[in-house]
C-alpha cells in the first residue's frame, strides 16, 4: 500500500511541473486526495462493505470535488490534474498511466445492469470537459481533446476532437513520448469547423466572382447603349 501511494505521488510530480515536492502534492493536490479515498473505498467494495465504501467515496467527493465510484477499476500511476468536476462511473475501467483533466466524465448511457461505462486503456489522456459516454473502449495511447464527446470506440494512439468526437490525427508510426497537454495537439481543430471554414472561403470566392461578372455585364450594357445612341445621332 505504501509503495503504491509513493508511486501515485511520483506520477503527479512527473506530470505537473508546478509540483515542487512530495509534501506539496500530499497537502495540495485534490486528485491525489480523491485517489487515496478511492483506494480505500474500492478495497471495502471488493470485500462487500458496499455501504461503507460508498459513504467513504462520498466523503472524498465532498473534500476533493472529484467523484470516483468505489466499484470502478483504476490502474497504477493514475493522474487527475486540477480535478474539479471529474466523474468516474461504477463500471469504468482505467488502465495504467492514464491522465484526466478537470470536468471529465466517464459516464454510462444505460440503466441496465452490467458494463455501462467506458474502458480507458494504458496511457490515455482525456482533456478538460471531455465526456466519454457508454461502454466504449479507448485504445492505448489515445488522446481525447478538451470538450470532446466520445460516443464510440477509439482506436489506439489516435487523437479525437469535436462533438461528436472525430479522429483528427492517426497513430504515429513511432511513439516519441511527447506530452500532449489536455489531449489536444497544437493546431488541431474540430474537423467539422475546418470543413465549415473551407465552405465559407469557397462561398466568399464565388461571391467575388459573381460581383466581377455582374460588373462586366453592366459595362457591356453601357457600351452597347452608347453605341446605339451614337448610331442614332449619325
């Protein structure tokens, strides 16, 4: 237990340059506080102390602003940055080295018993405000951009943005280990927004062309009128 606790603290220090010491992480990081409550409440849940586990997780939610159901399965070196508003449902499964930002929801879309929440494989990053809804699998190393809404399975290593989320970057042939803040690479925008921008540019170009043609037509009519007047005077 102590070894796992130290490993969790070190993961916060490695991924947050603002963390200056282990003591600072222990005292000031709500993501770690929520994880500590989860570890204990999850152990109680597995031993069929369901009510006590839920109550302890509720206390953790009040103190940290992060809700992790004790029935969820969370791997090693799990990092919640900032954390406020994070919700992780009962049947969610989170692999090792996963990172979530504030406002993330791993939610369910069904009232039936069984698997209702998503599975995040190792190394996934989910940006702030993103929603992953339903029993979908987010492949290892995938990136979910800020405020994206994921409603389907995500292949390993890809980047998803938008509502609903769409792939904007495929898997790299060689993973260079670059950190991807908020799960959103620089310059990546919603593909729907890019399409609308392209259409807007095309419409603007067509409008300019129509104005040019109308201008040419007016000039031609004026020249013909002048020719008719000149012929009449002659």
